[in-house]
């Protein structure tokens, strides 16, 4: 793999400034001071290891400063930092003096050494982690005109989002109103609502993204409940040495579908657009980040619109008199106005026309504020205290009985230290409190308390071992209590220079949400019934994989192969049935959907991905592609008298998915194409297809059974983008989503958007 070297001129300047010689003073000492910065973005780097003569050393503090006391004479001083190329300089100290602070620039390493945090709660090279991960860089989100994160996540190998519910390797399907089996974080803090435990995708500040990290597999040992299936961690950007401003504006329209009878609009095509803004700068010891976004979407389905505005800000203060200390806060507030679409009128001309009884206009506010403090002590230990208040309020003007809201309070203290010999300790305690208020499920409050610890050690500079343990207790309304320990373990062996073999095991769990337990409402003819006796889901996952670095001339990248095996107990599914209590006579009031524990499930499969970049003549090429095979089995399914194979598949899962993206840059022009293939969803709830009360009875989704019989192949969605950088700071792009106007369905009755075109303008200063 290609090496990224220091600039010789930079090294000469550094050596001359820091260590320009005077006379030798044998037996005396000198103090060397300096600070270390990223060579490309000029941002200071905390935690860089600075070692003299392989004997004594230190690490840069929270502002990138270091200090070493050395005997006069010749010394080797090395600088190493995860994700960056190691460097070493040879200097000669000739007199006793304190040297002034001077810069030392280091450069980022190649793609296989991308830095991630989510796998072990501290910075690691992607090649060193013991679990499978995907990383989405900010430029991919920007170039694909993504203003809701779930769209970008759904393009990653092994990851799907069905009607807002994240699904990693088939661990989740679709269950209306159920909580998430994937923990979603923003800057390591949970971003699930307190009452429903779902993801409010439109609230995530996409305009401020640095990168998104996706951990595949159970991660409850580090992240607690809802990390049963994996973790999605969105990291926001920090200011560099120079101020930066980004403005993005896009406007688009939905074009007519392939089946023109579905186009309910007559006078104009529905319009949509978004505006995003972000500004990052340093003002002395203060880092400032502000952002804003607005979205207007008329919707391609009748009475299904979305409008929202969002503002976010962050401040970080690093006092000069308190070396190693940083304090600050991040805040985000959003106003939302939308109407959800649940049940179609029919599968033909009414496919995008909702059942009038199920139209649910809603507006509300969402905000979070996150005070935090980080301190690097004199032993290079990092202490962090992070807190969050996440508040959600939803108002239904046409049906106030559905009003709901919650306040979620979270706090976590974490300590991390790297000891001699390469041992990393990450330990901490976390707690949360939720107050839910709703006419749907009543007023409830819940809390969690947890403690965790993880040890990571590298042996022989090749073998990495990770062990973690967590205990967490959960209480709902002071009467419903649960607690459990969970563990994880992993190993990574660097078999060759760019060959990394890994294996891991992790346990997970998820406590049912307030909404799942207590919601009682109706959507048209559908009843939603409560289940106070709902039990937590538990499970475990294991995998073995290999990541191989690839080098060919100017090309570099990696190939990743993994086999996985997951088991789940007490899985919560949304099941239609007659739930009339034995003590009561039969009644339609007790016929409907309820969240129930269905039993055991097993999901096994293979995951393969490849990513890389390089030059083809004058053209810079970048690409990634992945294929996932899943065998999702419902081990508790009743297969008596039916075809076992078709009735044992878990609901709402794909067996096969393949995804990829190819981009090309030439001079001022760029182009890209994204392709997503998913196979047919073989099994859904029979109640969505069959008459509720037998032959001649009403049907929840009219025409769905025949529609699925006619559309029983997989679907391919292709997106295309073309861009022109007409000035150094301005770019204009033309994008087409669903280029071939394919008709794809996620959950029942949810046909995805038709061909959509956008014009995007991007300004970077």
C-alpha cells in the first residue's frame, strides 16, 4: 500500500525551529515543547504519542501540546497517532533552554487505516477492530444530496431501513410502532426517543456530519439496550485551524410513475427541496459550530407531506490555564409538520392515495441539548462526562387523543487510558430517565443504570484482543424491573502487512418501550392493543472475517469477507389476532395488532464488501460494493400442515442484497452512480393480505395479495449524479434518483418514490 510521507521541507523547518543547535552541555537537560497538527486540515491532535529514544515519552493534551525533558545530546523523537503515518526525527540538543511552541504536521494514512471510535469507545484503525464495520464519509452524503440519514444508511452493504426502522443483517424487519433494535447515536450519545425508542431521522443534523460509523452485530456490552442488532454512530465535524462555511441548496420534483394510473396529481408534479448551512471556526480557545437546515416536500402520495426546519449549534472551550480540559455543549432544535401514510386505498389507481381514516397530520417540536466536559490528566487518562436531554412533542390537531411526547435525560461518565504495553482500559457508568406523556399509552416514567468496562490489548504488535462486560438495570413505573449482565469478546490478528483476520462474540438485549407495552388506539379499521406483560428481547451474535488491503500502483483499498450467526430470544413482533380475554364475550374491540414475544429466531449468512480508489489516467476513481446473504429463520413458527421452508422465514426480511457506488472525477467534472438490489420479501403478516373475518370480510390492504404475487422478483434502484465545479468554491450538480423508475415496496402498501430529479448547488468557503 502506498505510503504518505512528510514533506521534506516541513521536516527541515520543524527541526530547525525546534532544535537548532547550540553548544553541547553534557549532563544537563533541556525542555522541548511543541504541538501537533493534522497536515491537511491544520487541526490540532490530542493524544498523539511522542516518544524519545524508545525510552521516555508523553502524549499531546486536549489542545495538541506536548512537553519533554531530555538530556542534551542526540535524540530520536517519534510521533504516532491512530490513522496517521508514523514519523521520526533525529535532533541534537546543545544547550539548556525551554524551546518555544512550534508546529509538527502529520499526515493521514491510507484507506484501510480509517479511524473509528464506535467499536471500542476509543480511536482505533478500522483494520484493527474485531467486528465488522461500515464507514460513511461526509462527502458521500453531500454528493448524493442526502438530507435524511436513513437514505444514506440504506445504501450500505448489509444495512437496510424499512419505513424508518434500521435493520443490520436481517436483525430487524418491520413492526409498526416498535422500538429500534439498532442503537442510533450522535457523538456517542443515544438519539432514540424516550417513549417509543424509535429514530427521528429528520432530527439528525446531517449538515454537520464528519462521518457515520456502523457496527454490525450485538453491542449491548458497550451501548446497552437497543444495541441488540448493532450501532449507528453519527459523528459531527469540529472546526479546523481555518474557518469553513458550507451552503447547500437543492430543488427537485417527482416525475410520473411507470404505471400512470398511480399518478394522483393533475395540475403539477409534486415538488421538494432542501437548504443546509454549516459554519465552523476557532476563536482563540473557543471552537464554534453552527448549522441549519430546512426541508419542503409536497410528497408523491396524496396528503403525505413533510416540512421541517432545524437549527444546531456547538461550543467548546479549552482554557489555556487548565491544560487538558475542554468543556462545551451541543444543541439542536427542530419544528416538524408532516402527514404519515399507512394504508393505501388499493393497489392500482389508489396505491398512493391513503385510506381517509388512516391519514394522520401531525406537527411538533424536537430538541436536544448536550453539555459535556473532557479532561486529559497527567497520566494521559481521558475523563469524559457527556449528558443529553432529548425532548419530543407531537400534536395531532384532527385527533388530540393521539397527542404524545417524552423527555429523555441521559448521562455517562467514561474513563480511558492507554497503559504501557499497549493495554487500553475503557470503563464508565451511565444512567437515563424518561418521562412519557401520551393519550395513546398514558403517563409513564422509566430509568436505567449501567456500569461497563472493556480491556483491549495488542500483543507482538500484531494480535489484538478485546474483552468487555456490562451490567444494566431497567425500571418502568417503579414496578416493572429487569437487570442483566452482558459480555463481548473479540480478536484481530494481523497475519501479513495488510491482512487482518478477526472473530468476535457479543451479547445483546432490548427492553420494550412504553409505546409497545401500553399503546391503545385505532387507525381506520385497525385496532392497536396494549401488552403490559411484554418481556425484553435478548440475543447474541458471532462472526469471523478477514480484511485484506489491496495495492496496485496508484490504487489502494480493501476486501472484507465475513460469516455471521445470530440468535434471538423473546423477539417482539407486531401480530394480528383476536385478543379477547377469556373472561369476556367475543368483541371486535379486541381484534387487532399487538406487540408480542414470538420466541426464538436465528439469522446466519455471509457479508462481502470491497472499497478502493485510484487513478485511471487523469481520472480519479472511487468505489465500494457489497453483497449480503441472509438465512433468517423463525424457530418458533407453527409449520404444522404448511410448507416449512416458506413459513419459517422471518417476516419482512431480504435473503439477498447487493449495493454499490462508483464515482469518477476529471478536472472540474465528476459523475457517480449508486445501485441497490434487494430480493423479494417472502413473508409478511397474513392479516395484511387476507380478509380479517374470513371470505368476504374486510381487507386491511386491498389488492396487496395479488400485487405481491405479480411483483415477486427483487428490485433494483439506480441513482445517477453529474457535477461541475465551475469555481474553486462553487459546484452545481444534476441528480436522478430511481433512474429507471422501478417500483419497489418496503413494508406492505408502501411503494417507494418514482423517478425524482434534483438540481443541487454547493458553496464551500
